[in-house]
C-alpha cells in the first residue's frame, strides 16, 4: 500500500478519537436546554463548527457539516483511489444540496448548499431555472436522470442511486448501502406505496437489493424477505412508527462497524471508510442529543438506540 494510505489511516484514527461517543451524547441530551447543550459542545471537537446564536436547526446543520469537513480532510490525505471512494460517500451531502435545489425550483426556501469542493460530481446549479434543466444536469452526472419530475419521486430515485453507487464503488460499505436501501423501501411500503418497476429508482434498488425484494408489496413481506444477516434491521417492524427504531439500529451498526474498521487499521482504504462511517454516526447521535435536550429528555430511548 502507498504512503498515502498510511497517512490517511493515522489521520482517520485521530479524527475518530475526537468523537463524543454514546456516553457523552447522553450527557449532552440531559443538559436540559439547547443553550446548555451547546455550551457543552463548545468544549469538544465540534466547537469549530459552531457560532453564537444558533437555533436547533442551525446547530444540527453545523454538526452534520463537520462530517463533510473531516471527509474533505481525509480525501486530501488519501491517494487517488481513496479520494474516489470518499467522493462517492460525499454524495450524501450532494444529495442534500440537490434536495435544496429542487425546493428552490418550487419557490421554497432552501438552506445554503454544503461546500463539497473537489468532491462534487454535479456542476453549480444556481442558474438552473426548470425541473427539466435540473434533470438534464443530473443525466450528465453520475446520479443519472431520476426519470420523474415531482420532488418526492426525484429524491427517492436519487437516494437509491446513491446507495447503488456506494455498493458498487465502496466495497467496505456495501452492507450499509444494502440496509439503507431496505430502509428506503420500507418507508415506501409503510406509506402505502411501492416501487414502480422500470423506473430508475427500481433499477437502482434492484441492483442493491435484488429482484425478489423490490417486488414485495408489504412491510411484513420485506422484513421476512431480508437475508438473515440483515434481518435485525426490520425486526418486529409492522408499521411506520417502527421505522424510527429501525433507523436508529442502522446508525448503531454504522457506528460499531465503522469503529471496527478503524481499529483493525492497516494502511488500506477500510480504515478511512470506517472513520467516515463513525464520524457520521457520531454526528447523527449528537444532533439527536440536541433535540432531546430541547425536549428536556423526551426521546432519550431513541438516542439509546444508537448507543
């Protein structure tokens, strides 16, 4: 392996050591108010992303933005092969930007886009004025044309496209992409919808989940059809309210497996991919802790789902 992977592995370990982890997140959640929680965060590695006067939404966005900042740092320390993996993982932030662009096209207020720098795969879309132009820009990018024009359909197609890209290009993250896709499909089924076969969304889902699963028509059948190694995801899930605990379990697995890749170490891509996973899961947990603090402890059981 190249010296670049050695440097990236060392950097990965250092970044993960600054994660709050489950216990500190519980302490944050018990702060009793957003301001008290933010005062506590000011003593952590998240402090550099915070600024005075943040509300809950702004603080949550800053916490999530810290993951992108660290991802860009890791990309800079990685050899070209590693940077290509990280560019795919950065698709989660590009997806958020694309969602904002769709909102803008519908005349809705959208947050400022995340700054992806060299990790971006779609050009600046600020001059795009119609959904048709938006779709043409996507068609010329790794995302591909989502095949529909309504915001919900576009975003569903892009989410499955991201999972497909991760599964194909980041082998260390294939299992995460598969269970993420199962969660997406579960939310469709719980809402009384199903994937329309022949659409780009269904094509991406088929590539990740297989033909049998994308043809199920109920949440129960999806849970029963998951392979044994993924059955934990939808265990006891029978309706929409059961999918929040399922998502928490997904983040819990991401945290644990990401840490395992970092601890396993070695000058290889796995440690860097694992660090991104652990950083993302920690940010999700911290953002959840802020929400629990605002509600003065209500919802702690969901937070514990990723502990």
